[in-house]
């Protein structure tokens, strides 16, 4: 994009990180607030992808172009006021050609105005941990309050790769069909010149200089390099390539210089929450999933847990568990009660190859091995505890649950989604967000009448509570699933 401002070119700033770990390899003026120019469009596109995932809009939605979009200066697609065009073509034009009119139309289509969309951009930036960024518009044309930093744009670029890998290939296309014309990539020189380069976004204004957030992958290593304030396209590309070389030459996961940044990942903001736990009004999980035994560990003795509802039944369940070892050998036999133990399948139905590759690159490839289907277990209620018949009526079901090491019988739910793929993607994003709290947790997607529940299982009470607190602090929905 070009626009005369009369402002001196921005000072130079740069950052290099290992994409998988977020470890900083190099930084210079990384937190200086500068003009991002069209790097802004990464956030515009990120929110567009988020809106598609949430069902707010679809790729084939017909968008009517507002006057404000058609009036934008170059670079532009050439949209006219009142013209109708599919949303997918606006995405291509903004990502590949860096079209200002397309970016503005995206904002209006999702939020209704530039101001409303900018608020969403800023809220998303804050959730990601972009501490030095304020957005005023969707395209990045110069405004005194529209500022960001090399660190923040690196954070955003990393999210673009790992949060929406199904759309990331847009940034590596040399050309694209934008509906009304074929458009060329503003980053095609870099893409052609550097081995493994596959994105991400260029930016230029007189005030910003020549900016670029670049990503390249060689083998199982991906490096992200960001440059602000290049003096020309050639100068910017040369600087980025040198920084990428430095990144690939550094030990994997061990930064050569600098410090590990707070590359905080943002779980999908499904609405504000407060307190330690969030109670979902409908679709309450009444029985937790059955955690798998951890690999390499001998299967411990089973623990009997009664599935109940209400405080009295919960107390009855506790009594049953404590009394079970002594009573199991002597209690008389009763009619067996059949109960289903859920062991849901977690898999991708139709993942694109590049999506699977990026998920695998993150070290959390989707589980594609079929899991056992729900099975029936037959138990005799009286064999569990010597209680009277009237008390047993308050405990309608008894489930055998295999205990895992460390009391990892808890889980968390991070939402219900319209498809298995959407639920699995959210689980993977969340696993990237909270690698510490969710270390070792098992991702499980459970199909229910209202959709697909995204759950993490095999947690302790403390780790489940910690994970929910962290997710809720960013506005994400989360509630704990107890060992009921």
C-alpha cells in the first residue's frame, strides 16, 4: 500500500523466533511501537477465519460492498459500492494482493463498521498478549494511534500459522483468483528467493517503511522473522533472509540471544466468564469420560465410582467407594445393572494435508487411531457396598472407572461445536495456549445431541482448576468435569 504522510520512515526493528517453541533467537527494538502498515491485515484475516469457525459468516456469503470500502486508496482490488462478491474472494484479495478495499469490506461484513471491527481487533490482540498494539482500521493505512511492534506482530504471525492452518496456504500463493480478477502476491519475490518460505505478510507506507512478517520451514523446523522499517523491498527481503538463516542455524528450542517471549496464545473468546468455574446452562455433563491408562504404566486396581446427581447422592457415592474394598468379597449377589462407559473417538474426518502437517509440526498431531466404541459393563450393585435397598435406589448406576496415576480423574470442557473437526481444532489451539497446565492431558471429542464436546481428560483436580482459571482469564468458556 502507498500513502503520502510526510512522516519520517520508522526506525528499524526486528525479531526472530522458533515458531514451535516461541523461543526468541534475535530481537532488536522489538517492543518499540511503530506503524505496522499492511501487517495489520493479518489481524483482519485472523478475525475473519475466527468468524467462519464460529459460524458468523461463511466463505460463500455474498457481501455487499459499502461505500467506505470502495473509497479506499491503493493497493486495492477495485471493488465498487453496492457490488456483491463472495467472502472468500475478499480474503484472497486481502491476503495475497493486500487490498485495502477488500480488508475494509471484511470488517464491515463481520462487525458492521470500521470502529466496531477495530474494537474486536484490539480485544483479540489483548487476548493474544500483544501489549504494544492498538488498531484503528482494518487495512493499516497510517494513523497516529494505529501502532504495533515487531514482537506483537511475531505473536500474531505465530497464531496465524497454528490457529488456522487450514487457511494458512493463502499466504504462500503466488497468484489467486479474487473473483473479479487474478491477483499477484505482494510477497512473491521473497517466496521465490528463500528456500522453505511460505508466508506471511508484507506492509508498506511512507511512515512505516518496508515491513514483513516472514515464515519458512526446513525439515521439521519453522522460523518466523519480522522486520519493521526496511528501506526498500530488496533491503527488507535481504534483512529477513539473513535473520531466517540465523534462526535455522541456532539450536532448536534454545535461543542464541534474547529471552523467551510471552507469546501467549488466545483460545477462542466464547464470551466473558468470571469466577473459578463456569456452569453451562444446557447440555450439562453428568458423567465424566473414562480416562485412558497412561502409556507405560501398569494398570492400577479399579476404583468403583457411583454416577449420581445431587448432594445426597454424591455423599452416597463417596460411602460406596470407601466401603467397596471390604464389601466386595462378602456381599450377596443382586440383579446386574448395565451402564455404558464412554470412550469417544477423536479423529479428523477430512483434514487437508497442509493442516495435518502444521498440527504435527506443533508436536500435537491429531489422534487418528480409532478408539474403542462405548461398551457395556455388568456389575452387581450389592457387590459394591453393604447398604440397604432404599439407599441403593438413590444410586441408579455404578460405573467401573480405571484410576490413572496421581488421581488424574478430572477433566475440563472448552466448548461444544458443530463438527468434530471444529472441536478438535479448538483442543489443539488450547493445548498450544496452556502447555504447562494441560501437559499430559488426553484430548477427547464427544458427540452429543447438541454437537461435539471438546474435552481434556486425565487431569488432577488442581491442574483442571488451574487450566480453567487461565482460560477464563482470557474470556474463554471452560468448566471442570469431575470424577462422577
